C-alpha cells in the first residue's frame, strides 16, 4: 500500500492518494470539522463502453446498449434481499448513477462509517444475478426509458447528440432502448461485472472526519478477504467518428409551455491526454460563462428584450474520444436566440474575450472550486471525475492560474465552428382547432 500526500496551501486542504495492491486507487480527503462522512466507489464503465476486447485476445466483444446502467440497478439485489436496507438501518443515505463514461455508488453517514464502507464494497463487488431478478429489472428500466422519452429537457439533449454524431455511442441513451435491454441476461451481466468491476479500473473516494490510512486498510482488508484482485486488461473500441455532423437540425414536439432550444458544437479533435482534457474543460467553462453567463452582455440584452426569462444553460461534455459544447434555453423566439448566439461567438472570434469578462469568469470558476470543498459529496465526486480524466481535482485550479486571455483568444478561433453545429428544438404541441 503506497500513500502519497498532496497539500493545497491556499485552502489548507490535504488529499491522501493510496494505491492498494489490488490496483484500487483510494483518495481520502480528511475534513475533521465535518460531522458527516462520505464514501463513493466508481468504475470507468459508462454507456459508451459497448465494444471492447481483452488485451490477451483479438476477438472483439459487444454488449447491449444500456448495459452499464442496467448493471448499476441490479447490483443492489443480493441473495438475502436488497442491500439498500442495510444502509437505511444505520441511517445512511445512499444512491448510484451512470454517466456516459462511468458508474458510481455512494453513501453519506454521521456514524458507523467503516460498516457502511463494508456494505458499499459488498454492493459493488459481490453481484447476485438471477433470471427472475433480471426480468423484474427490465420492467422497471423499460418504464424509466419511457419516462425519459417524455421529459423535454432530456429529449432536447438526446436529440442534439443524435444530430451531432454519426455513430459514436455517446449518441445512445444511457439507459439503452426497450429493444436493447430485452437481450440482457444474467450471463451477460456476470461477464460485464467480471471485466469492468476490477479494482484497477476503479477508484474509492472518501471525505469527512475519517483517518486516511484506516480507510485504505479497511478497503484493502475487505478486498483480500473476498479474493478481489486484478484480473484482465480491457481495450475499449470506439468507432471512427467523422468530423462532420449527421443532421443540422432535429425537432420534436412535446407538451411544453415554450420551445426549448439547444445549440451544440462538435469537437473534431478530442483531448489526447488527461492534462489536455482538463485544460479544455477550463477553457470552455471560461468562454461559455464569459459570453453567455448571467453577468454577460448577451444575457442582459436578451433578458431586456424578453427573449429569455432565465439564465442560459451552458456546458462542455468531453472525454478522450468525443467532445461537445452546448448553449440552450427556453424561449418563445428560438430564431432570435440562435441568431444572437451566433453573433456573440463571431464577435468573440474576431475581437477576443474582453479582459474584464475573462477575469470575472476566472473568479467565478475559482469560487466554484473553493465552494466544492465545503460539500463532501461535491468534493469527492470532483476528485472521482478528475481521476477518470487521469488527473487530480487540484489540477483544475493550477490550470486556471496559468490560463491567459491571449491563450483563450487564440483557441476560440479553432472551435465553435459553423460546420460542426447542430440545433435541437422541442416545440409545444399545437392546440387542435375546434
């Protein structure tokens, strides 16, 4: 068990990074001033990981879409019942989530942390799949898929991905489809768990009034007792995605009071490594906040004109093999909103980001970074996110400190390209004429 201690002098924060013999990485952030304790286990297995091969084999394997999400749901069921009851008996809150690139299981408690950590380890590493349980879960997830089909915010996002991407699996619903999950069996679940829930593919993050060495030893001893160790190396396979978009505009109709608009810009050159990925995230955040945030000229102008009535939604989503930036809102005048977004980006490319706007965006980013340290769940999940990007959460602030407005001005001319832009619009259902 090797431990590395990383200090943040400005915030007086410390992160203990421990590599266990099994390959599991443990990140512990001691916060003695907190009564709450938080723990999370995450695996680098998300919805985009549907094709792969073992490093020792040439044959490619594929799994049904929605597999990572389905596995997340089914791991809670054990031979003696649903493991959630054990967390609840101790007064611990627990949950799980699946994203495009990872799956995470987490809990928070004020006491009995080690017991809850044991339960978390059992939840994640000890699967129990039966035909009856899998069939029951199919019914539950089919209902979830149908529910999301009726959610306007989800549909406007999902349709944007379908417009931007030809074949990359990021365009596929995280929960899969009714047809895809119909093919999931206990055997497929067991094989996916065996391959993707290996310690060297995972990270444990914990924060609160806890001892780093004791936490790491608790995890290490549990893994040894249950024979959990490194097994197989996986090579993920992603299709060669064209730089072009598939569809310029995707429209849907749902019962919404006002149209929803989401503009997306596809990246043709996703980040090559973790350092570049973190830098890319910081740059997009500064530009999107500076140009479209609540304090921007863009927002003030459109709000005053009545085109928007709430803050604009902006986000960058990216990984080693895909990336996209998004700007969206709810508006009665989609055309005016889209036109103003285009004009704002064009002006920024020609004139650069104003220095005062750049500095304000940096201050807001730094404020969010500092604020995360006051919330154990946000802090631990931020460290997990950075781990999956081959970096550390502290790297974001270092990148921010080194960022210059000149670097932003040069970079912005290479992104937000018109030929890589797609629109997703959800329009209200038109009232029937009597």
